[in-house]
């Protein structure tokens, strides 16, 4: 299962700092993950806007088209734009 870490304002607004998640078969990159997480409703679609998120995969900053899998540690944080 992928480990997803939420940082700073994102963690505060979504009221979560980390979770273990089995990625659905259709989720192969960070954009897909964000789209999947937005389906949770409430605050999720408000804060997980693609152009407002910075991400890491295995502690390396990456673009949102970076591939992901169930063995990855994924960090999500809001940009300061």
C-alpha cells in the first residue's frame, strides 16, 4: 500500500497527516491520485487542486505526471502561489 503524507495547511484543512492507501488500478500517476482523492467530497476537492499542489515521491520533488505505485511514499502539500 502507498503511504500518503499530508503537510502543513493541507494537513490542517483535511484533518489528516498520513494514511496507507491501496491505489486503485486506474491511478498510475499523481494527477490520477489527486482526482481519486477529490472524490471523497467535502473539503477534498477544494484543497486538492492540481495547480495548487506540490508533491514528492519517495522524498523527491516531482511533477504531477510522475508515475506512482503501491510501494511509494507520497507527500502532498499546498504551493504558496
